[in-house]
């Protein structure tokens, strides 16, 4: 990760997923392009899920009313119960598309 963005004035980089989720109001999960990795056997899928997948136990670490975002489609970043939970606004986010994500990133990085 680029060091200049690790501790930006408007946010903090936290490498430990469990610490990052603790008390979070909004969770933005990114999509792993599993279909590209599968052919190259780059990652151990079970190990990835153990370390990084947001499942119900991890989601419970966040704020009770946390919002869960994901660009879709979901591969292995979220367990199915989390992707279908009341916290997930994935279908709304997909509908709104790239423009919203770019506007958020632009605002965050310009502050």
C-alpha cells in the first residue's frame, strides 16, 4: 500500500480486519477476482476465507446498525448470510454504479 494513504487526515489504515471492523459504521468490502486467481492457483481459498472473509461473527464486531457495501458480484469476500443480511446494501450500490464510488474516493482524497 502507498505509504501516503496509510494514515490520511480523514481516515486511518488498519491492517487487522478484526480491529478495523470493531465499532465500524460502514464497511466497504472489495471484490476478489476469484475467476482470475483460480487458474493461477495464487491463493489458498480456505486460508483467505479464514483471514479475510466477512462472516456473521466478524460483522457482529461492527456497530449494530452498520452498513455493508460491496461492488458486486460477491465471490468469497462475504459469507452468503452476510451478503443477504439487513446490513448489506449491495444491490443498491450496484444499481448506483461506478459514479458513486468514484465520488466518494475523490472527496476522501481531496480533503
